[in-house]
């Protein structure tokens, strides 16, 4: 589980590193390192807008 309750498998993060669309990262040798701020930003972008009810389309 990543930040803000967003679930993402390690294999998915690996695929997103390859094709784009994942969180920004640094590398230490072959190991990707994700700064917490980058994971926060990425997770919040995936969540979408806030809703006040189930019929609310949000932002």
C-alpha cells in the first residue's frame, strides 16, 4: 500500500517506470527509490476530486 490508501503492486510500479505514468523516482544502482513527496503527489493525482455524496461527480 502506498500513500493515502492507494494500493499498487511492485510489478505495477515497475511497469509504470517503464512506460511512464508512475511516481518520480531516483535510482541507487538498479534499485528505484521513491521520495515520499513524489509518492504523495502521484497517489493524490490517482484519487481524483473530493465528493460529498455518492451522486456527486466530484472535480
